C-alpha cells in the first residue's frame, strides 16, 4: 500500500537506474553510486556521525570548515564507532545547529537565552570560535544586560568574521552585512 508520491519516486528511480538510454553507464549500481557521489562536493567524503544516539550525515568539507575545531582530528582518528558512524558523546539536540552553522556561517535559532547558553557550551566543546563569537554577541541582548557600545563592537566583529568566513568559502556576503541581526 504505497503512497502515490512514494510510487512516483520509485518509478523515477527505476527509470534513472534501468531505463535511461541517454545515461552513459548501463550498470544500475554504477548509476546509483554516481547519483550519490555527485551530491558531495568534489574531493569531499560523506561522513556518518552518531551524536548522543542521533545519526547525522554530512561531508568532510562541512566538518572541516573550521580547521581549529575538533572535527579534522576526529575524522582522521575516530575514537569510537557504532554501526560505521563516528560516535560523539554529546547531546544530539544541539548538533544540527552546529552543522548548519558550519554549512552556512549563519545561526538561525529562536531568541531563547537557554538555547544560546547551551549552544555556547557546545561551540566551546567543538572548538568552533566563529560560533562562540556569534553567540557571545547575542547573549547580552537576550539577557537584557547589554551595554550598547559593547554589543555594537561585537556586532561589527561578527560581521567581519562572517565576511572573512565567506571569503574563505568563496562567497560574497557584503550585501548581507547591513547591520541587521542574523540570529
């Protein structure tokens, strides 16, 4: 009792794997491998992580975006594996925010001081300085104990860091640095 969407998806996959005369490879396993390989950036390897029991799949390019974080070392020499996933003994609830920050350089979360504090602890554990800096900019604002001059200095620093990160990634965010909050 397959849903219509699942049936259409299965039909499209069958057509791609078996019935596509324009595809240069006739072996369905080679086609499937090419389909998944093309998703990851060139030179990047797909990595499976188990963070506190939650499984995340990402790429080595994403995990090594911050060269000073723990991820480059973890990828080279994983300390523990479960079902072919590198095990990290941390709360998986917050890890999606960590990955999204590494992917985009943007932190898009609710204005919740508890969440910010918990993410700051995680950013410290994973040694992701850009995320730590961004969270430290927004925490005074959320707690209501902000010194406007200090907050402005942190905002300017965050914008500079975001621009530097974008330059390293090869993207331009100068148009996005209008001084508006991205958190």
